[in-house]
């Protein structure tokens, strides 16, 4: 199975989920090329964008685990090849 490059956007509305988000991102560190986190204090949100390079199974595992967390929204966009 080939690898794909993409971006994962994560919006955290429940601050209690932050430690688990970080644990999941650490678990998938081998497919994360880089990431940027921005606290948006005026809206009480935390936003993370991660550039990834992995198989669809790896990326699906990452986004699936994040999407199950309380107060966390996840979207991804992947290259076609």
C-alpha cells in the first residue's frame, strides 16, 4: 500500500481532551512530518494542523482515534497519489 501526503486539522473544544490528543499524536509520530498548534483564547479553542506522510490505514487510525475524543473535531485532506 502506497503512502500519501496530507494535512490533518484538529480543533479541540474540550480542554480535558488535550492530554489524550497529544498521546495519540505521539503514537503516530513516525507519520507526522510537522505540526503547528495555536491556542485561540478568545474562542476557548486549540487548533492543531499536522502535515502527514503515511498509508491510508495509518492516517485513518490517527484520525479515527482523534475523532472519538470528546470535544475534538478532525478533518483530513490527502494527496491523490
